[in-house]
C-alpha cells in the first residue's frame, strides 16, 4: 500500500506546540503583513459624478488606522486606470484598491491580470453591480475594513475579444443605453440614471439580427439585446441573469427576442426584480463557457459599463482566474464537480 502524505501524517518536533499556538501565530502573521504591505488605491475622481473624489480623505485615514503604507493615485483620463494598475503590480504593490464604479474596476482588472495581486473594490460609481455582487458595503470605511480584514477569494475572469471583464456585457439595446448613460444623465445615479437612459434610448429603438453559438450550439435571433454575464445584476441592480454566479466557471446569457418599445416598458419592471423569465416566448436563458456572437450590423455594447461597438464577440473564461480581497459570497459548486458527482 502506498503511504498517504496527508497533513495529519506529517510530524516533526514542536508540531503540537505550533498547533496549540495557531491563533497567536495568525495574529503575528497579520501584524507582519500590516507592517510590510504596500497598498495602491486607484481612484476615479469623476466616478459617481464626483462622489469618489470626496472619499479620498476617508479612505486614506482608514488605511492609516491599520498602519498600511498606502499610495492613492487619481485617474486623469479614460483608460488611465489600466496604466496605473499595471505599474502598481510591476512595482511590487501587494494590494490594489479600485475606488470608482464598474468601469473603473474593469480598467483596473485589465491592468492587473496575470499578476496574482488581489484587488479590493470600493463602490463609488454610477453602477456598482460588481461591488454588490461581492458583498461590499456602501460605506467606504466599512468597505476598507472588509478588504483589509477579509480573505482573498478567486472569481472567474471573463474575456471578450481582447478585453477582460469581471461582471457583465450587454450588447444591442443595452450597449445603446450604457452609451446614453455615459454621455451624462444629470442629477441622478444608479438605477434611476439607467432607467432614464432606457427611456431616451427607446426613441432610437431597433432590433438586431445576431448569430449566437454557445458551447458549439448555434442559434439565430432577431433580438433586442444579449446579456453575457458573470454577475447577476447590471445597470445599478437590474437582475438580468438572476441565477448567475461569479465563481461557477460559466457565463449566464439572457437574450431578449423580438419585442416592441411598449413591451420593453413591460419587460423592465420585471427585469429589475429578476422575474422577466416569466415572458417565456420573449426571453431566453442559457449557460456556457465559450460564447460567440456575430451581428450583421455593428452593435453598441457595454463591458462592465464601458461602451464600445463591434460586430464579432468572442467570449471565453478563466475559471477562478482573478483574486478579490474581502469578497463575501456563497461558494458555487463548479460545473465539472456537478458532472463528476452525477457520474459517480
Ligand atoms: Mg458565472
């Protein structure tokens, strides 16, 4: 019989002493970490129409309470957060905190991929769907505490063409809405801003003919929108794919098929509650790991709230490919694990 080398079989002098002192050792390790850890905060001062800029002092004060050596840098132009994040991991920062909305988080993720440095998320934007998905409190001091004292959890890292994302992509009507919302909806934030953008977009309403291939299975639609997500919500809390999980290794897809502008108004309140699945002939839900979309005409799309235009969309995923510090969510049973259990 081969000898098993489980942890329980390891023995060495002083093992029982070390086991008895486990908690004390954890406290010492945390103390050493606090004294040596370098933290970079990337803050988008325009996020949430200036909300993030007002949080600077609070963030730095809270981090100083913990004794961390932290450095805050504000983004100066669109895309700057990618650059700052890249430099931060190259220059040895141990933790990066993104203070902004989903768009800021997206840029920071794109600058950090492949580094194994964990990301903390401070919600301060117009849409904070990813922050909500990972259970981050809205209060910045409470969020900092959760990041510092919390564990690192690995979530799925998603990719569309040559850009990574972590929360959601919406193409078609959705992209157009995000475009309108990003152009500036004054005086409102979050879901009200999104809903106002929806109303504005209804006037330029159109359906799109799109081929979709999900894990090898081809379908064709004349549709209003395609949402390919890892988070369950977008647009400041709309439950577009209510059963989506950020760590199950799969994309959740929602296709809203041929609808009239009036039906969109009927669809929206249901989608906010995640009950649009009731409109079975209008809405389709799918899951898959490799997704391909092809449109006859260029589609506006939003990728974590950042807006672009394209005709070909190749989605892929690195399951558990990105570390988030302080994330709180119930762990998923992975797709393969379910299959193994069923086969056993
Ligand atoms: Mg998923």
